């Protein structure tokens, strides 16, 4: 796959930090990365980096500090449950240099679903929030996430993560929505790699990706995807791609268009 990754000035960027040994071991299959990427793209935020780290304090703290300083927003998933290896809240507190304790607001939310006699030490871990953080409401199970600066700490369970993302989305700064067009090349990726590079260089505000696939007759083929925030830039780049594909097909003695 080839992709031109030129950045646009003023774009709103994000990173995603996936936390958990179970992801790295393969015991749990991540279902959040694709959802978050599509969600953010749809509201005008560019997801620029995804990292997966184990339940190791130093690794999580270092990743939080690196990513929150590099991007507009950092979203984390996983590690805010009731067990001993749920260390995300503590790591975020350490990254920001603040204390962490049971938050009365979070405790009250848990008591809406859990009887006080059942609010044991393990469940209270889900109410431990770094000092100064704002809660992210969880309408699924009431155990909240939280926002600390530009870091949004969310659950790893997909249904809960999605509910939390819906809660925070209205508070986010967003850019212009990314527009996209796809063109079927009817050529192999290697036939057009150099030519696509030239088009990408001529259209620095446009993202151009090539994605090989096998067509319904088991022949190698390529989809070219053109993305931009400006409709005129998008149309210009798409026209350049279509013209280039026609030239290459003609040079190879192939029909200019195929059904």
C-alpha cells in the first residue's frame, strides 16, 4: 500500500493508546481501533498514531506523556476495571504528576448500580480518579472514565467505549470533515506506483492511497482512494488520477475503461 501522508496546517490530530496484556497476547481481539478511527475521521479529527502497550507502569506513563505532547488529543482504552492489573488511572495520574484517590462523584455513580454493601475494594478501584480530572459518563454500566488535560481515558469493552466516545465528542475541537473518492484502477499496484507518487507530489493537500485486491476473476487489481478536506482539491486530484490510469492502460494496450 502506498499513501501520501502530507499534513495540512491547522488539522486536529489524535493518537490512540490501547492498554492491556490481553491484547498483546491475543487472548482478546481489539475491536476499538477501527471504530475510533472511523468515528474521529467522520468528525474531522485525524487519527495519526496507534500504540498497544502492556500493563506495565513505566511503559504506559511514557506512552501517555509522549503521545499527549505530540497530538491534539490522546484517547486510551483499557485498564480501568476492578482488577489488580487495571493500572491506567494510576499511570495517567503519574504522567501528570498529580495524586489519585476515590472520587466522591465516581463513587456516587457506582452506587446508582451497586448496593453500598457490595462496594468492595475491587469495585472502588473503578472510582479512583486523578486529582483535577473531569469524569466521562458511562451510560452502560455507570463506572466512569475521565479526562485529564487532552487525555481521554475510556474503557476497553467496546459497548462502553462507544458510549464514552459519544459523551466526549461534543466537547472536542474538530476540523473540516475528510472527503473521500475511490477509483478502480484495473491495473496492478506496481503499474501505477511511480505515477501516483507524482500526482501526490503535485497535490500536497490531498491524501492518495493505493490498495491492492483480487477481483472477482482472481486477477490482481487496485483501488485508488483520494482524500481531502477541500472539495476542489479532491476533484482536481481525482481527475489527475483518472487521466493517469487511462494513459497507463492505453500504454499497456488495455481498454481505457472496463465494466
